[in-house]
C-alpha cells in the first residue's frame, strides 16, 4: 500500500542528471520513492543555456585555474525549477551538514539542490538566488552530485513511514549531540568475545544506563569537539 502523504519534493540541478537517483533508488530511500513518500526530479542545467553549444561555464574573472558556472545560465535553471523549501548549494565552503540540519530539512516540504562543478559558482547567483551553502565534509569532490545524494539519503530516512521504528533514529550517532553506542547480536559468543552481560540481563533501566554511558565515553574519546559543545565551555570534560 502506498504512503498517502503530500511527500517531500527534492529537485536537483546538475550537469549530470543521469547520476540520479543512483543509490537513492535502492533500499530505504528507493522504497520510499516508489511509495510516494518523497519525489526526486533531476534537471539538466544545460537545458537553460541559450547558445548553440549549450555553454554553461567560462573562465574566472581575474584569472586562475578552472572554469566557473555562468550566472545567467544557472539563474535561469533555478528560476525554471518548481520547488518547495530552501535552495541549497553543495559547496566545500558551506555550513557543515549536521543531524540538526537534516532534521530541519526533513520537517519541511522539500528543497532545491544545486550541484556545482568546475571551480564553483558565480558568487552573484549565490547572493541573488539566496542559495544556502552546505558542505558534507572538509574535502573537495569533483562535483556536488555525490554530496547531494548524501544529503538526501540522510533526509529521506527521517521522513514519516521510511524507517520501521521511530526509535531507530533516536539513538543514532549525533542525535542529542552524541555518538552511537556499540551494537551486538547473536551468537552470544563470537571468536571468544561475549556480548556484554548487561545487554542480556533483561533489566531495561540498566541497559539504558549502559547505552548512555557508552555514548558519553565514545563521544568524549573520538569527538571531543562534540563533547565540548554538549557539556559547555565551563565543564571539566569528565564523564
């Protein structure tokens, strides 16, 4: 039975629309796409180019390596794309993609995502079309398409009806500012290592305490930046 909801609408502007849905057509996101929980339209930026060569880029003003997406072409592509929600630009200089931002986007009607290429996008388009720059990490990709796929995968899994149990998303890494606790399953003993006894005790309060302690310890050890943000600047930092 299809999920009867208005649906989250994602529109992607790209020079390579054939890259979509890609991984988004599989697993949870793919099933949700088939059920109408969300929709995806990949639009070719080149369709908005006016010359016979369908030119979308030009040399950077002031010199330098690479090419820059032309403001007139990209703006025309944005203006021609029906969409709901914010306009995003996948960019290595953007604000970090966090779980908080993912939840913000998943609560909305959808978004338009611009996938940059070459050396980047003319700054005037970013300003005039109010593009919110988002980065998935401190590294540079060949284009914004893989980053857009990452963002959409993170958003779609939080849409109502996608995950089997809501609790599945509530104890994961970055929810509440902490990393996720360790997981175990059968067999109870594997290569000489046993599942922690507390997890087999049936004592739900004790298990919840253990999970919280593990989340605290892992976050402090592996992501002290998250731990400091959670505890505040005046805290000692000890668990």
